[in-house]
C-alpha cells in the first residue's frame, strides 16, 4: 500500500477517535441510550470520572494516530499499542453485547476498531513503520 493511502487511513482513524470521543463527551445520555441497555449516572462522581477519562483517552489516541500519519518514524509504538487496544476493545464490546448490557449497534463500532487494528498490523507487518 502506498504512503498516501496509509496516511489517509491513519487520518480517518484519528478523525473517528476524536469525533467519537467528543460526541460521547458532549452527549453522555444520548450516547448511552443509543448503545447500551443501562443508564449512566453522571451524578455519580466515580461513573462520571471513568466515563470522561475513557473518552478523553480515546481522543488522545486519535491525536496519536494523527502523529503517526504525519511522522512515519513514530508509527511503530503508536500503531502497535493502538492496534492492540482496538482489538481488545472489540472483545470488550463483544462481551457487553453478549451479556445483554450493550446493544447490537455497539458491535458496528467494535468491528470498525477491529478493522483498524488489522490495518495497523498490516502497516507494521509490511515494515512501513519507518520511512
């Protein structure tokens, strides 16, 4: 795969992470109502903290993917850790859906993350981590 396509894929991953995180932070009730069969209590300081911390982390990874798109030499650690995280996130979402806590729509996002994990692995496997 040529470098422009790699960059485009990484920019797409970055955009989805940042927009997804921002959307979840701006409308926690809507996010939960759409994807889960339980309610989130933002009045509970612990739930609010972990919810916000999770989505801030997702946005930070988006910035990491942006850096990987712009700086090929930085790809190895970002894509290795990010790809592992995305694959494990898919498994966590699958467990939520299978337990009944998550709605099936949640798997769409999980599958998208799994595809990005495979994309990241492909970049690393082909030795494109450095220019």
